[in-house]
C-alpha cells in the first residue's frame, strides 16, 4: 500500500459508523454496537473473535486473533471502544470534515486507531500474516482506567512478546514512549449536623475534615519529580448556619515513580484511619488506577525498529513522555515491550474540538503495517 492509492473517502465511510453512535463507557449498548462492527470485520478475515463480559455497567471486550491456539502472541495490538461522551451526544455532534481534519466524538480517541489496526492487518502480506501470531484486544472501559478489563488485558500481555497501542499520535506527530501513572479517588466525609449559632459544639464538620485532607495532601505535590495531586471537585454543606454533616471530594494523582504512589497510598490510608476530628466517618473509594510506564530495554529496541520503519518511509519518528494514561500503562508496567501513539495524528481529545488530521491517516496506517512486517523479520 502507498499513500497514492489510499482512498480517504472510503476510509471515512468506514469510520462513520464507529463515530456516529453514543458509546461512552457507561453506555454499554453503544459499546456493544462498536463490538458488533469490529467482530464482523475480523470474522471477514477468517479470524477467531471471542467476546468477554466484565460487568453489566460496561460493554464487552473483544479478542480477535489469527492463531487461537497460540501459547505466545508475537504482537498484541490494543484499542478501546468507549469514549468519554455522554448519551445523547450524537444527536448534537457527529462526524464532520473540512479540508484538513475530521471531527467527532472519539474520532482520534480512538475510533481511527481501531480502524487503522484492522486495515493494517488486512494489508499484511500473506506470508507475514501466516508467520505472526497476533492478538487484537478491544476493551470497553479505558476511559475510566480499564477498571473492569485491566486484568484481562494484562493476562494477554503476559503471553505477548510486544504490545502496540494505537492511541492517537500527538498533535506534532510524536509517538508515546512513556506515560504517567494515575489514581483517582472519591473521598466521602460523614459528620454530624448542628446549628452553627446555638450549639456548634454538638456538630462534627465534614468540610473541616475535608479541608484537612486537602491541605495535608497538597503538600505532597512535587513538580520536579512529576508527582501531582489535584482535588478537582468538592461538595458539601447545606447552609452557612448549619455545621455540615456531609462532604465529598474527587482526588486525581499523577506520578512517574510507582514508589511515590505507594508512599502516597500509605499517607491516604493513614488519613482515613486517623481523622483529625473525633467521630467523623471517612469512606475512600479508588475509582481508577494505572501504574506509570517508562521504556525498558525491550521497549527501546521496539522504538528503534519503529524509527527505522519510519525512516524507510520518510517519516521522522519523534517521541514524547505524556501525563495522560492509557492501556500502555498496564502492559508497560509489566515489563512487556510497549509503544503507544501508533494511531493517526489527532488532538483536543475529550472535548467538542476533538480532531483527526486527514493526511496523517494513510501514512500512519502504512507505518503500523510496516512495523508489523519488521517485527516478523525479527522473529524468523
């Protein structure tokens, strides 16, 4: 395949049904529609497709493979089927294009990545496809940290020689060599209401305890090491003259060093077990977690192979370490050689300005195909 015979109009027609469906993480019916589309595509290649159910709150996961009896996969390719957008989005905003970009919910994050994985596989020379054992994993809940599918993904990664994640390339074209770890918590404080004027001593202020958490944990942010804590949402209280009996906050933690997070976990647990106000009840729920991943020797060899593949095509491959998480965090933290950002170029993810750069689709599709061919050469 070359850029000259890549048909962008045909590609966009295939992309449209993947975009124009409400498939936020907690819209399992929509994610199931995406799973149905991808199942049909891979079965059309003669591949085995199995559906994996995790929880009724989310859609299914898909495993497509050309070698269902393989004990080891030469390549694991990863993409997610969910978006961050709520039900009803498509009625207001669907796939559109102009001269340079396509726009729509999930157009870069990561429906185009899903389609590029399929089309790159479909374009592999027959002898290469026969030689490689490939697993394509499509999960339904990446946008909430893969909390339901994470163990499934890690189990397949442990059987794989390398992992290629087709999240979008950065807006400048860079691929992703490292991602920060993340953890997300909801913290709820239950105190005791009282009249703030007549008998404040009978109350236990949930907001005061929450403020203690915020001031204590904010001191743990270290911009030099990249460990950051952010209380992004706070709620509590009913009136100025009432000691508040309930408060809650959402805490986001990002880190490059997994040991830093282990230390923060201990601090958070201690705050929960030893509140500053007697009688307060604290409920701590970790809603998402992904470990940090940075390149190991295997990942660096894989990066070199990708750079050579790009060089052969006239593409200068550059790399970024980024703060946002993906499923590469899960596989990379296991020590499995992992590279991310192998989808087309895109940007403004998770917003109504999300875009996909049209003239990047063909070259990045060819790059992914050529990377798989070059991986096959190393497995001879």
